[in-house]
C-alpha cells in the first residue's frame, strides 16, 4: 500500500526501517493480550462509547469544547488525533493542514503553538464558538478524570512515524492517564515504536474498509502491532470476526458509527466499543437495548 497511513514499503530505506522494527518486536517478548477479560476498556453490559474527536457532531472536533461536552453526555471515552505542531508540542488535531478546519493553507507542523491558539476551528460550521487546537495535556485536563482515552498517532509521512510515536509514548507517563489510555494508529511503524520504547502502553491497530487485500493487510499488521485492541472500520466487522479476535484476547472497537441500527447490530455481535460522533445518541441506543 502506498498511503501515508500504511507507509510506502517499496522504498529501500523504508523497507530497511520496517524490517528493523519487526525484528525489535520479535525479540521483545511483549505480549499483553491476556489482559482482555479484566480490562478497563470493556464492560459486561454494553460496549463502551468513545466520542470521536469529542462530541464532534455538536461542537468543533478535537477541541476542549467537544471533549467537555462528551464528558457531560456521559461518554465512556474520548478518541482523538495527536500530532506535533511547529514549536514541538503535542497537539490534538486530525488534519495535516488547516484548510478544512479553518480555511487556511497552513500545515500544523509549521505553526508554533502560539499561532495555533489564535485560529478558531470550524467556526463557520458552529457559529458563536471560538474553540482552538488544544495541546494533549489541555485536552486530557478539560475532559476530567473519569474517561478512557484512545490516542491516535496521526502519521502523514513514513519518516515522521517513529519520532511522533516516541513523543507520544514519552508524554503519556507525565499525564494523569494511568490505566485509562491506549494508543492507536493506521501506521505500523508508529505502533511498533510504542511497543519497543513503552511496552506497558496498550496499542490498537486501526484500519479502513476495503476488500480481501485490505483484510489480509489488517490481519498481518494487527498481529504485530496490537497488544490490546483492534479498531476496524465498522464496515469491516462481521460477527465471526469479533469472535475470532476475542479468542486472541483482543478488544474490538468499531468506527465511526452514528446510525442507531448499526450501533445495535454491532452490540449484538459483541464489539467492546463504538466510536461515534454522537455519544449521547449512542448511549440512548445501548441503554434501551
């Protein structure tokens, strides 16, 4: 695959890096999968509800306003995207550039935090709001202590994966997230790096919808990268898959699910979490089922 999420594995330098990381994994002895049944990231009565970029149908995505609303709406967890800004801080932002979010042709990686703080996010879609890109520390603080966190390492280029993963792994112990954070990514090198430098941090392999080749790709990297969970596009989930993944000791959190019928169907198949833009509505579906 040639997408920046998966990395371009045809280039010799990238093949060499990937081979090295697989070798590191093979020698690490790192296996946390036995923790499935006593995990903080599952409950017996229903799937956990993760607010996708916060309560992003009602507030600007990946902002403190969206995270605070998700907490008030009783979401179980937050899913958010983490990257580095121009001054080196970890910030919470999905897009590489600010075109969609703010109508500005700037890369997040080129702007210092001080400038990012002056740019309102999605203010035209949500009139009257003035939310801006938060740091990871600010995001965790504003949501309060009760939620679990799914931090997606947002890799745009293969060569950035290892450095960003090391930054995220290094930041987590300094935040009040003990026992309530897992790290996910579409990029295998990012997760393999976390496994190497911080083997105590749970990891989750994330993948998109696709045909048989995508399933095979996901199966291969999922076995190497995921210590705790698999995060498939909801379209890639089947009841028999959930059963097989659970037998391997892995949680299953499906994304992005807003349709009530789909939420109910996934619950019937036994998924452990649903990642949704509408946490309040998702909870209504799950609590009346």
